[in-house]
């Protein structure tokens, strides 16, 4: 099998079903001899911050001298990065081997009218890879929600829930408490929970479910914190001072705090030794593509995958603080199933800015916000250019040296732009 054929098989799987269930995923894994068993897993859910939290945690585990696997989505540069070892994506030949292993089982289930979905297929491949290529810990990021997510078939060492906001409401519910209930589905007996949930309505649900399952709940700004001013992390056991973060953005303080607390819990459970200097080094050198990532200095061009309302709100806070006094040009493409009107309204609050809405070759036939959806939104400061490449060229030609260009919106859009930046 060729690599492109392997990808074609994966992406040719059905994407969604209306009936939420884990039965199909459990059957698939059973027929693969349950590769998810016996893995040391940190399970990470949440609306925003999952990827950055995984990146910080992964780097701390690497710097402590241990081998770490990770499972993340979506990919930014190449499919293979969804499954990585010590931050390095698995090679093409491994993707081929994994597809060859799962394909006969999936085709049999197809014949039984119980076809595994695309994300279920990828998740099974990930479990299979780490069963055959053991690591000390696997950090598994939830796809959507948690309760019925195909990753939710594990008995984790720790469950982690980052902040919760409005996203995927057609699947998860239209209130924060309903969304939190879905995220809290990853909470399991005998596995402590590290929570970065800031919204009281959402945290109440997390707290109730943790109490019901009788698990230890460690809550940000109650049980642990990272002070923005002193740059010191503290909890009941440790203090880590003089922290510098490799990722930009005010919200990264929260993600880093969650990661440090989770790392500390992992070391307790697995009885690892660690030192402060390795933690400091890991936090400072952490990188995560497409998250407030500088891809060009003159003019300054930043990519940020603020793909939903909470992400845009975090970006707006950072833009107002970090780039005050600069003209900011936002080049934005948003998937139509997001809260795009509210997202655009948030961007409008940034002083001395303009918004150029655009489209891109998005995958999976999901529609982007086009000119027909904007109506009265189009003003002197909000314009539309269907071709993002032409739009970016025009912005670059017209900017002053001190201006800032921020490319934001869908992570799929960020991926496409990032792969084409060498042409600008």
C-alpha cells in the first residue's frame, strides 16, 4: 500500500453519525485485541487550550527523561503529526502499516452495516501504534466533547479538562452546563481530575460529577495557580518560580498551570523524579504551530487558530494588550457552523484594526462564512475577499513597518496558510 492510498482510506471513512455511541468503537478495538489496555494515558478534554496544554505537558515529560506519545487533532502540517513520539510525528511507513492492520477489521464491520467513522479509525490506529511501540505515557486529546468521543474507552491515569465555552453546540448542547456534562464524561473512578474550567456554571457540573465518582478534583485558582505578575506556579506541595513561556498569549498562563499540575500528578502516580530546572526549560522551549505563531517579522505576520468564540475572545484580549498602538489587519476565515457573527463582533472591538474576511479550500465539505452570510456586517473596516492569497498580498503591499497582520479563524485555514507562507 502507498502512503496516499492509506490516507485515502482514512479520509474516505464516514465522518459523523446522529446517534452518539461508543459501542462501535469498543467493537473495533475488541477485534484489534484491545490495544488501548495497559497504556498509561493522560486524557485531555476542553473547548480551548487542549493543544497548548498537551504541548507544555509533553515537553515537561521529555525534559524529565521519559518517552511520551501524543494524539492530537487536527493536524497543521501533515496527517502524521496526529500521532507523535517525543513531539516527532510518526513516519509514513508507520501510517501505512497501521492502515493495513485496521483495514480488514473495518471492512468486515462495513459488511455488518456497522461502519467505523474516520475519527474512530484514526483513534484505533493510535492505540495500536502505542501498543506496539510502547512509551512511558500517552497524552490523548479528545476530538469533540468527551462522553461519546471515540477516545473515551480508556482508564486514564489522570483526566484533564481545560476551559469550557460555546462550541459544537449542535452536538454538545446549547448551555455551558450541557457542554460541561459532555466534557466531564472523561472523568473516571480512581483517576484524579485536573480542571482549568473558569466558568462557574460549567465548573459546578465538573465538581458534581467528580464528587459522584469520588475522585480527587484539582481546580485552577483554588488548588493551584500561575501568577501572571510574579511568574510563579504554586500548589499545596510545590512552588516553581521565574517561569517563562514559549507560547504567546495571556491564556497560556492557564494552560501552563494546568500542564504543570498534571505533570506533578503524573510524577506522583508513576513515582518519577524531577527537578525545577527541567520544568523551566520545558516551559520556555514549548512550541505549538498555529497558536499565536510568528511566521514573518517584516511585516509581522502571526497565525492563530482562534476557531471558535472563546478562541477569538482570547485573541482579542492579547491583541489589545500586546499590540496596543499598532494598526492590526485581521485576515479571517470562519467555518459557517461557528458563532461567526459574535466572533466578528469581538474582533471589531480591537482599536485601530481592520477585518478582511475570506475563504479557503476547506476539507470535509464544511462551508465557510461567505459574503452572502455577512449582510450588514460589511463596512469600511470589514471587507470581503474570496481569495485569501490575493487578500494577503494586498495587505502586505499596503502595510506600514509597525503594522501587525493576524491570520486567524479555522485551524484548517491556518494549516493551509502556514503551508503556503514560503510564497509570500
